[in-house]
């Protein structure tokens, strides 16, 4: 039932729920946004300890004030070209719902842009790209001056491959 098309009224209600504040950031020249309530903090790059037998996009773990947090590189997660980290590269620490409660995970992004208050009328549903392309991790498209910002469902981005089991172990 979850994959059935929404009625127009249900679709408008779903878009209305997306209205709010988003932290925007860039990856490979494109702009993305994550709901501000999911963000715990933004930190500069820290030494990352490799964890064997994890997917390539799982960079490892960091020690953030005594707490071990898994870190994934969003560029690699989205099959984008790898890039050297710069002084603008940072880790956004997000909180997602896990099996054993909330879990903090770091995501590496090229640069943090700004916090935007995005209105419902500026958000459109995710376009259909064909049956073979999974876009379930995209909440919607925010039409802004100068382009479009892709609004991410960070829970789905992280959960989709379970980060090689690190998500469950971190809880």
C-alpha cells in the first residue's frame, strides 16, 4: 500500500509536512537539504578510524567527545566521483531512529551552505526517473532562486544498506 500513488489531496498534505527549516550543503556542485531537527552538530574533519569489512562509503568511526560515531561519505554513498577533502569539507552529525533508540551518525559533505526556511509552495514531489532508479530517499525538490535543492530523508539514505551493520552496533 505504501507504494501506491497518492491522491492529489494526500500529496498536498505530504508536501505541507515538508515545510520547515533545512540545513543545506553541497556535494559535487549540487545542493541538498536535511531537516534541521535531524542535525545534532556540524564539525570539521576529525581523524577517522577505518573499520574493516564495511562498504566503501563507510569511512569508519570518529571519537566525538568520548562517543564513537560511525561516519559515511555521502559522495561515495551517492556514487559520485571521489574528491579530496578540503578546508570546507565537514562532518554533519545527524540523529536517526534505530532499532535500539536514536543513533548518531556523521556524514561527510563538501561544504555546509546555510539554513533555509522552505515553504510548502516551493517544494515539489520527486520526479519519476523510471522503475529502475530508487528515489525513496528523496523527500522532495525545493525550488529556490538559482536552482533546485534536493531534500533528503536522511533516515532512508543511511538505512538503505544499513551501513554494513554499523548503525545497529552504534546504538
